[in-house]
């Protein structure tokens, strides 16, 4: 084998290993994400609907929906805002909350148990 062929072989192996490691690292980091963007469909107390906003399966800190005041569904996806995970009574409320989280967050009591729309 000539020197030039040996160099091509080494470069080819190096590139293949680099590509493999890059793909493995990419798959690993995407599977460790805590939140995800997903379409959630369903019927709630107040509104049917769906959302494609970034949501999480973290436990909601609030018991009352910040948008409509209904009871937060146990299976509700949550949206993080100011280091709190907000739950909702139905999927349609997620879009409204995401459009103006400061406004809707102010609708809850300090402990998140009561809807106190201002």
C-alpha cells in the first residue's frame, strides 16, 4: 500500500468516526429534553381544541386553570413560565396562555389554588 493510499484510508476512517460520534451525540441530547412541542387534542371543561406550543409533562403547580378558572386536568400538559409549570383545564387554554402569560398568570391566587381574575 502506498503512503498516499494509507493517508486516504486514515482520513476516511477519521471522517466516518466523526460522523458516527456526531449522530450519536445528537440523538442523545434530543432524547434528554424535558419539554417537547407536541399537538395535544382533547375536550376539556371549557373548550375543545388543540395546541402546538412547547409543553411539558411536569406536574402543574396550580390547581385552577389560569385562563378559564376550571379545575386543572391531571393529564394536562404544562407550560413553563417564570420557573413554574402551569396546568390547564383543556388544551385550548394553552394557546391563550402562551399568547399572554403575564396576563393569565395574574388570574391565580399566590398558591395557584384559586382563580381570582383581576
